[in-house]
């Protein structure tokens, strides 16, 4: 039943909204402006080793029209009974920074599956990332099937007892979309400066608690939009914690980006860990 609900509701969410394509195009254009002069670069923070040893491997978590979907799985060696996370990359794609983030989640006791919505491609610069983001926008059914199979891989193949979703930028928007579509299949949702829905009617299907992380200087996701999102959730009685960091810009939590803000990023990480612990480890 979960599978049918997810497939149908995700299709309605993505395809039933005639303004979504234009909204996404506007969002991508704003991201291009926000990432002017930016590129994923090496940094000590991105290369830091996780706090404890974890097992990692590339996995096939699904198939699309005969093409295997590859992702990156990170988990503690003793991972039985641990919560799962769907980790959704920024507009750069599934690169080394996202793999490092998956390892960091695993070191905290989660089975982290970093998905690949670009199917093997990564953006090396702003133009490349924008091209890939637009390609994903133009094939929403393929992206939703990708995410549905990621959910099923964690739930059925690995048997995790609870599942959260987290994404940054491009992935933050898909984190929200996944939570809206999957309903009570998702137990906790974290959005790092992703595209938001502010219409209460479209947020009604949301059942999981939400943690929103945003930067006050982010022109791609303006504070006004964040507050509208927060107000819409509040009007529906949805459980949400929204944090806007003063002095932080778009992509401030990405240690391989040029706008990395270490203080804000570390505080956001601590809030993320506390949030997932509260909602994914209830039986511990």
C-alpha cells in the first residue's frame, strides 16, 4: 500500500501542479545567481574523517528503464535496527562532499543512502550544475521513481525501522517533495535552503515533522518565503522547527563551497542530529 500511495501521490504532486515547471525554472535561475563564481572545491572540512569507522560502498538501489541506479551507502559496521536516511545531493550532484556527509551521518548511527538524481553526472561548475538541475526538472517522473526506489531499498532491502530524508539546495526541495508524497512513510524531514511550498493546501499531506535550515543572506530562498512556509505549516498545525542564520548565505553548510560558514554549519548540524535522534530513535 505504501508503494502505491507514494507512486500516485508523487505523480500528482509533480505533474498535477501546472506552475511547478515555471517555479522550478525561476528557482534554478536564482541558484545560478547565488552560485556566481562558485564551484565545488576541496576544503579541510570536506575531507575530515568521520568520528568513528563506518562501512561504505557503492550500491545499486534501483533501475530505470533498464538502467541501474547507483548510490553511495554508508553505515556503521553493526547497523542492525538503526534508522535509515535518504540523503539528497545539492545541485552539484552526488560528489565527494555528499559522500562525506553520508559518512558523517553513518558515524552518528544512521544507515545513510546518498541517492543520485543525475544518474552518474556531476556539475563541475555553475553552468554544468544548472544544466543538470534543469534536466532533472524536465523529467519529474524519473526523479520520483528514483526516490521511490531509494525508499524501498532502505525499507525492504535493508529493513530499517524508520526513515528520514535530508537534502541541500536542489536536494532540499526534493526532500520536502518526498515527505509530501510519501506521507507517513517518512518519519522526519530536514530541508537545507531548498525550494519551498507556501500554499497550505499543498502542504496538507505532510505528516512528518520538519526541520528547516536557512541563511538570512540567501536571495535564492528569501527570508520572506521561509516565513511564509513557516506560517503555512503553523496554520495547519504541522510540527516544524525553522532556523534562519544571520550572516549566512545560500549553501553555507557545504564545506566544499565558497560560502561555507563554519559556525552556522556546525550549529545546524547539531540541530539536525538532535532532530533525527528525537524522531527516528523513539524506541531506543
